[in-house]
C-alpha cells in the first residue's frame, strides 16, 4: 500500500519545507507501528526544487484476520483462504487512512511550530496513489475529488490483466491529484475519501466516528455535492450515525452561508427567557392562592385559539425549539398533521424526547414530523399546510435577514393562516428582574414596540396578500400594553399592491374578547 506526496519550491521557499510540515526529516527513513502492520516514511527525492515524501504501509494479513476474528471482508467461514489472500495489503483503504492519521497526525491538524506560515498557506502538491479501490468507478472518484480545488484529478482504471484486455477493467484505479492546497486539507480529504471509495472499513464504526468525520471534513464536506454519499459510506451506512452527521453538517453549511458561528444558530436549547415561565402579575392572581398561569402557557393558549378559529388541520411550528407547542397541538385531535421545524439539531433531539416519538402509536406517529430547516431559506417541504406559527422566533433573526424569512414563509410556503408572536419591548419596564435597556434573552437581535411590530406586519400583509389582526397576550397594561404581542395573518387569495393603510386590520383588547369574537 503506497502513497506519495510531492511539492516544488524555490531557493526562498525550498521544497524540503515539506519535511517540516510532515514532521519527518527528509534525510531519514522511519518506521512506525500500526495496529495491522508497519508504516514506513521515506523521501525518494529531496531538493530545493522538488521534494517527495512516500508512505509505504506493510500489512500483516495474518494479524489482520486474527484481529478481525474472521469477520468482515474476506472473513466468511466458507472462504477461509480469502481471509489471507485479498487486496488489503495492496489497495488504499481505511488501513491507509488510519496510517495517515497516525504517522502525520500534526500535519493533519495543520500544526507546524517551525513553519506556521507555510502550514497555513496553499502549496503546489502532487499526490499519487497507485491502487485505489473505487466502488463506483473512475466517475465517482472524479465527482468526489473534483469539487475540492484540485487543478487535475487524473483517474486511470487498472486492467484486470494487461495480458488479457478482453477481461476489461478492475475496480481499482490509479489516482493522481495536482493543485495548490493546504497540506492539511489534502491529507484530510484523503483520510475521509479513501475509505469512502473502498466502501468498507476494517474496524467497527462507533459513535465517535461522527466526530472524526466532522473534524476531517471541516471546511469542505458541508458544501460538497456528494455529502450524503460520503457521510453514509464513511459511517458504514449506520443510519443513526449518518443522520446525526448529516444534521450537524447542515448546521455548518447554514452557518457558513450566513458567516456566523454554528453555536449562534444551534442555540434553541438554552435557559428560558426571563419572561418565558414567569407568572403574569395581576391583582387577580395576587389575591388568589391558585398557581398563576405562566405567560408561556397563555401564549400557547392564544395560538391554539387562533388556529382553531382558522379551522386549521395541518400546522407548521416554525422554530419549534424543544417542542412545547407541538406537544400541545398533538393533544387536540383537530390538528391532524403537526410539523415541528427548527435549525437546531439539539432542540429537535430534545423535542423528540419530550414527545416520546419512539414510543408513539403508529396512528399518533403519523400526525407528527420533526425536521431540520432554516427559516431564512425557502424549503419546498413547508408548502401545502393550513397554518404556520412563528412563536417567539422573529426576534432571534438578524434584521437584515428578516426579509428572507418573510419571503420563505409568506411568499413561498404561503399557508392560509400565519400566527406570529413576539415580545413587546414596552412591557420590559414591568419586569423587576430585567435591567433597564436589556432584552429578555441574550439571543434576541431586537425587540419591537407595538407600533414597530404593527408597521412590519402591515407591510408583510400588503406585500403577500394577507389581512392581519392583532391579539394581546398576557395582562394588557393600560400604559405599556401586553408582554407578548400576536399577529394573525389570513390569506386574502391575491397579492395586493395597495398601501399598508388600506390593509384590513382588527384590533382587540384581551384574549378573552378575541375568543368571544
């Protein structure tokens, strides 16, 4: 099993810097023990103009079989000879990938204390692997390496037997990659894609393989057009691990698209906002010994009432968080289809546990779907529903991104009813524990006054052909209004072009009055 890495240089930047980057001296031939054999590192050439490092992996087929206890590739009990006579010592596979990570561990991480600037910049590289098992043929090899920045991806199928051309091609190819890439990036690509092309691993794929994949795929895997195939094959088609990796990679892709940290969008699982479970302070609740109803419960009740009044059967909970509203919707048989949508994988995991999805009856499970999606991107899966809810969601979106959310929900998904709730910033003065000038949650990008919220809602309704009415949620303070403001949008059938002042609106004063209406 053989692989070479070559680079070129100048007197100012000699090619022998490759030795520093790989942490292996060009004047030495070194050997390293691996779990299935010995890895040798040597330099066939090392000059200022050109330097080549070679990795030769000698596999002990007997040790491979014994360690595998007769299982896996070539280990069937009815094929005893195949356990010892196979391609594992010669074809680049997960064995070579593990050797790469063992021998060039620091180089894979892009660490080089001697030449940190060289480790951080692209190098003219040429990588050759004489025998790569390619389940999918030369075309698949090209589709995997082609999008990764290589100038040349030369894939040449190996004949089954050159003396008998009629036998055709084998499943092995000769691979040559040329281009200017960071050495660490090139090594990480090989570490992931060699086992993917072989479509096999010589060891049990445990949950920690997801972390390995994400580390090695950083910077290139999230946007790769063959991401699903790479993830599935690398994780040996283990469905649970593949789903976890896919969800986390989607978060990375969305974060990169918005130029923000992953933590900034995967933050739905957090301490609740100061007002989320706080009781509504009224004279009536202070005078009674009964436990007051939290604002979060009042908000859910108001949303459920609006959805029932609209006659909605299929409901989208956009930004469902940990699934409280989804849970409430499922308790009412009038809602025959409930879809919880969130960009946060952690939140969806918590929601699934809260709902006990795995223990649901078949009939109940058919009513609920949890899926990952970003609300600032159009998603065809969101079309065709009666209603959508954005409960305490819009304030978590940066203002410049709010038009994208508006278009995705009102312009593309376009349900007949949309319910939006958001904090009323005017009411913040009534929260004794909230310092002046602070928003209710550290992730809130803004909090609107009643006038600001209505101005936004009127414009949205006008642009997309909806009528809108407003419902206060919580105690409606005569000076500062309610703690939560809610808008209920109802599609009018056609998109209007009239001014916002001509958009139909209805204002009510209390939730009880709204229910009575």
